[in-house]
C-alpha cells in the first residue's frame, strides 16, 4: 500500500509499525454546535480507512478525541447563559447521533479532553523540565524555535511564520511563534495546576491524549487539511521535544468541502448541517458523493451534485434489491465473489485510498449485475457489490425481504401474467415504496 504522507509531501510505501495492527488518531470536533457536511468529510473518510484495514485483517485502534474545553465553548455557554458542561453534553450526544446517521462506526475510543487534565499537567511539566516550555504571566508556552523542522508539515519557512505571527505579538511570550500549553484563567471551566488556575491549550490536549493512549509513535494521524497549521505542527513539535519523534509516521489530511465554490462559513450563511441534509437525503448517497472524490482533493458541493449521487444510489439500490428478491424467491443461497473486481477495488484503495476508483469498481459490479441472466452470476455480482459497498460503509436499508413482500412480488407477477393490470399496479406501488422495484 502507498499513502501520501503530508509530513514528507510524498507518496510512500505504507506498513504498520506492529504487524497486523493499525494505530490511528483523528482530531475530532470541538463540541459547541452541530456538525456541518464539511465536518462530515473526515468522519466518513477515516471510517472507510478503519473499515478497509479491518477488512484486510488488521486489528484497528481508532481514536478520535472530543474537545470539550475551549474558548469557543466558554463563549457559547456564556451567550446561552448555561453551564459549559450542559452545553458540551448536548453537542457530544448530537455529534454521535450524526456519526451514526452518516453510517460511520464509533471509533474504538473517543477521549474527552476534560478527562485527561491531570495527565496534561504532567505533560506540560515534563516539557518545562526539559527546557521546551516556560511560564509567563498569562500562561505556559512552548519554545517553538527549540525544535528542528518546525513548519515542515505545512511547508512553511520559519522566517515567514515569525513575521506572520508578529502581527499578533504577545509580550508574555519569548517569541511570537510560541504557543500556549496552559492558559491561566478563572473564566469558565478551570483546574488547579502548578501555574495557578487555568486550562490546557488545544494543541497540548491532542498531543497528550495521543501519548497517554498509545504511549508510542503511531501509524497514522489524520484530520482536515485546515488543521495542518498550527494545530498539527504544534502537536508534532511537542512529541519531538519529549520523544524525538513526529507523533505519527504518516500524516493524512482530508481536503475541504466547499459550497457552490465558496468556503462554508457561518458568516456567509451557507452551512448545511449533517442532520438537515440527512432528513431528505439517504446517507448512502452522501457517502458516495464524498467517496467519489479523492480524499485530498477539494469537493465543490452543490444541490445538483447531491442530486446526481441521489440518482446513482437509487440506481444501485434498485439493482441490489431486485437481485436480492430473485435470489430469495428462488432460494439461491450460494455466496460467491468476483475476485477480479475485488482485486481492482483493493488496488484502488491501496493507491493512497483512491476511493473514486474504488467506486468505479462498484459501478462495474452493478453494471454486470444488471446484465446477468443466470442466478449464479447474479449472486456473484450481488455479493461482490454489497461487500465492496460495506467497506465504504454503505448498506441496503433492508438486507432481508419480509414474507409479505415476497408474497406481494409473487402476486404482482401472477396478476401481470393474467393481465389484471389495475390490481397489479396497486401491489406495484407498495413494492416501489419498499424500494424493491
Ligand atoms: Zn487534534
């Protein structure tokens, strides 16, 4: 397998550190609102990464954190005049509902930042002891210039970064690039520490949880491409300071999802929430739309693009449902696969997770299914397509037909043969509604 490593800006051969095991950490949401369809892209993509490695026989440890302590949370809670814990509780629940709606599996572990504060204090103290961090009046800061290669992940030169950071210069820091590990504050949720009351900074939350949970260099660290700088750059610099490694061997970044060629943002009012989209749109169609694009490429979302994938999914669903119906009615139980198509699919995914090519293979299986005449052939393409779709986290809503539906279908066929079209049509409508015809 080859994967594009953002850390080296190259496609590299990928092998897990421990044979048969994959360690994967993906930066999760800051929980103060509902997630939108742009936030959903990494949730879908890394779920496919997990599913694919599981299919290949790997034991996957997939960790995705919840940032439940942050300035944005404090501000939103103040605005709503509620307690921060009450706010985050609502949006953590909403987040997992949306993950399920998207057809994504829950990660192996979803650590909340607030559960790891004592560990974060130790982590920061360790950085201070090793000379990589210092205490100022308003907080504890990381000495960025002390680590080599800062800026490598985001392809930025240290000089450019420094002149960029000067604009927001803070007299409390030795260098404008230094970032906050601990913020001294009594505002909102705060904790006792050797540096007074306060709370950890976002970059240290992820770096520390990674350390506590995996306790070593991991295989893949992922997230949206907007997290490369400063978040991931800062996570790496902390791991370098303490362990002289870059936290993960491979850094994977998922491209943006834009709305009608504009960045989705609250101020532009062009945000679509996951829960709103999926009221009308099948999650399968939305996953297809996402996976039809290579994960590093941007997606230019539009209503017409969504419509196109709605139609694609309808077409796929109808072919699968009809095949299922025929296999069921004829009690055909033999399961077999088209190994060539499965191989093509694996080749696509092994090439830097080219899900777009993977989806083409699924469509090929559907095309063959529609042309197939023998039951054995139908079974082969039916099971191949459903297997490949399951790796994409896409399944038929209904895997089995009810006795009533089978009876309906048989009755419909008989009525048609007898040319009793009006009665046949009544049943036909029921079958269409059930997505069978
Ligand atoms: Zn993170």
